[in-house]
C-alpha cells in the first residue's frame, strides 16, 4: 500500500536550500513526487511512497534544513499518482 500527501510549508523556507534538502532525503527514503517554491513564499511538496517513508519525510519537512524557520505546515492526503522519480520544479 502506498501513501500520498501534499504539504504546504510556510516561514523562512525559500533561499535556505529547502528544496535540495527535501530532494536529497526523498531519494534516500525512495519517496517520489516533487517540491517547488510558490509565489506566496511557501514551499509545496508532493510525496508518495511507503507510508513509513512518507511519514519520515513529513517529519523532516516539519524541521527543514539548518537555516529554515518553519512557521506552519499544512498536510493533505492525496490520491496516489505513481510518480517515477522525485523532482525539484521551478515556477
């Protein structure tokens, strides 16, 4: 069984290597999906994979990389989309 979620992360999350941090860990845990900056200053992350690996990624996203300051995290369950890799998307 696979789990899919979409996260919106607010705070100081752009310009602190957040996307690279998420991609590196997604590859480590074999989680697929994407991460991207949003125009309103938040980060959007779509994760899918084994439930325990997705949960690890949610925990990492709530902490963020060293210089990030997470103010709020919104997590929404999503329909499985069968991504084949994890990508950093650009607006």
